[in-house]
C-alpha cells in the first residue's frame, strides 16, 4: 500500500499539563482519539454508525511515549492505515511536536461492527477502497 497520511493539528491547552510540567498521557490519548475520529469521518464510517448503526469499534490500542510534550504549542498527528484484514484494519499514528520531533507512536485495530446485531462485519469493497486510498 502507498502510504498517504492524514494530518491533524491541535493546539496544546495549558490544562493538559500535569504536575511534572508536560502534557499528561491522558491528553495524548485524546489527541490519538481525535485523529482516529478524523480518519473514520474521512472514510464515512462515523456517518454510517449514526445512520445505520454500522460502524467502527476499537478493538486494540497501543501507545509508545518517546519524548515529553509541553505547553505552549501545537501537536501534529499523522495517521495512516498499515493493514486491512477481513473485518478490521490497523491504524498507525505519529504524534509530533512543533519541532517535528516524534513524541509518541501509537497503533489501533478498528473492527467494522454491526451495533444492531452485536457482531463484526466484513469490510465492504467500497470502504476497503477508501481505506486503501489512505493506506
């Protein structure tokens, strides 16, 4: 797959700082969530979840903190899809500071889910193509 990355920039808020003077890991987890939702909206999966109760469900998340992040500034999240399986796909995140240094790397596994039947679904070809276009 060609690696096209979605880019999301967020402002670091002073309230995200912890006692040690850097952005708390909970705030970084929220940045990753914002990037995930941005990708899922780009794919149309959030919209289908609202309309048809068929959409994404987070199966796995993993995060590696590399460097601290501090206020003030921006955080930049690059999101790409690394792998597509039958019912799931793997998302990769690179979170950077203003100096373009990677401060966190994260991965998610998202499953296509039917909330009406409480079961996972095979990813349809049209969604698979959208995911591959991001790759």
